[in-house]
C-alpha cells in the first residue's frame, strides 16, 4: 500500500487548481472542494448539487457514519455557483459523462478510480510523487496545521483520529519533524 502525502507547497496547490480549471472545470471544482473541505473522496463523490447551494455542507460521513457540517470556503463559492447554475438539486455534483455499461444508468458520480486518474495526471504533469485520493484531505489538514499548530486538537477531532500523534503521522508531519531534526544535528 502506498502512503500518500499532502501537497506541502501552497503555490503548487494553486498551480494544480489552475491546471484543472483550464482543462476540466468539473475536476477543478472537485479538487478545489477537496483541498478546502477535508472531505474523504468517497464523501466528495456522493455530494449532490442541493447540498452545496448554501453556505455550509451537511453530510453523514460514509466511513464513520458521523454527521459533519462545515462551511464552503468563500474563495471557491463563485466558481461553485457557476458550476451548479444549470444543475438540479438531486443530481450528483461530480457526474460521470459516461453511461454504466452493465446497467445503462447515466447521471452517476465519477468513481474513485476516475478521481485517482485525474489526480495522478496532474501529479505527473507537475512531477509530484506519493499523490492519491487522500492527498486532498491531507493537504487541507496540513495547511490548517501549518497556519496555526494550535489547530492540532481540532484537526484530530475533524479527522476522527484517536490521538494527536495519529494526526501528525497522517499529515506527514512526523516525517517532516524527523527530517528537520536530522538536518539540525551537529556534533561540533
């Protein structure tokens, strides 16, 4: 199993957002909502248009079955409104353009493998490694922590982790701290 990392450089996050915005607006909204919400990819994929019309999103997380309510970040509001302007509330926010082969159903959300391929394409374009579907969630948490380390207990709660140590490891901060400590090591 590969251990994915957050995107640590804020300029890289913005570059990837712009990369998607130019190529595919749906993917741009998907990535933007991912790095501004901290949602798991499974919860992003199951969002319906009606859930993002207000200022907050209310969901029941698919993994934990816990209710979660969070604000839609103001920096993506206008683009999100543009994206959903002609959509019905009952439609999936991130619809696949394809019909399912075995059922003929249309209007289903993109699947996890499609999301992964989209993220890998951007990662390859920018020369990033250790990128996967959890990267957006980890990026969100990493930058919240870096902007204010006092957010650690809050992040632990938001991630539903059992300890701050687990949260630090999840965000890749344990490795960052170890690397930094080794760089500072001096014998003379």
